[in-house]
């Protein structure tokens, strides 16, 4: 009986280790709201991830053309330029200029109750780089931004 218990414990430990490994932070979620805020100011992804999926939700009720939000990833240095080019691109382009190569990844603009996601390769990013995510809806990035950390 004692042996059986030890075996069971060993199996549980193995299962636990497997669960930890499977929980590599390659799939991130972030919420946004009618108060023009994200619910996180930092998002961390494991450097071991080949690709990353970010799911953006909007827990508010306001429409996309009034209180729309997206999730845009650039280097910290490129953020202001991408905000500017995105503003010119307009809502029909999700406030992202498709020609602006400084934009690493982005989602569409969503309104209250909606959800969207984007998947991108992590291999192209520098683990020591300074990356930020923000909402490119005009006027939102001052409040809606955070650090995207690879570790
Ligand atoms: Co926004």
C-alpha cells in the first residue's frame, strides 16, 4: 500500500510538472473598458514561445466608433510614430497604417462586448528590447499603454 501511495505521488508530481510546462505564457488576454483603460499595465511572455496570441476583450458597452479599442505592439521608440500614422489611417483601417513597418502586431478595433485576437512570431523580437502595447484609437494611447516583456 505504501508503494502504491508513493507511485501515485510520483505520478501526480509528473502530471504537475507537465501542467507547469504547458502553462508557458504564450497566450495572453487583456481587457479594455468604457473608462478608456486596459486592465493590465504589463504583459509578460515566455521567451520560449514560438508565437504569441493576444486576445483583447472589451467589457464595456460603448460602440467601436465612440470607445473603440485595439491592441498594437511596437518598440517603445516607435510608439508615437505609429500612433500618428494610425490616426491618419482612420477607423476603417483600425487606426493602423498597414504600410507602417514599425507596427509589429495589432488587432482590429472592437467595441463593447466584443473580442478579438492576434497571433505573431516571437522569434522576430529582441528579448532585450523595449516593447510597448497600446490602443491606437485617437487620444487613447496616453492612458491605454503598457510594457510588453519577454523573459
Ligand atoms: Co482605445
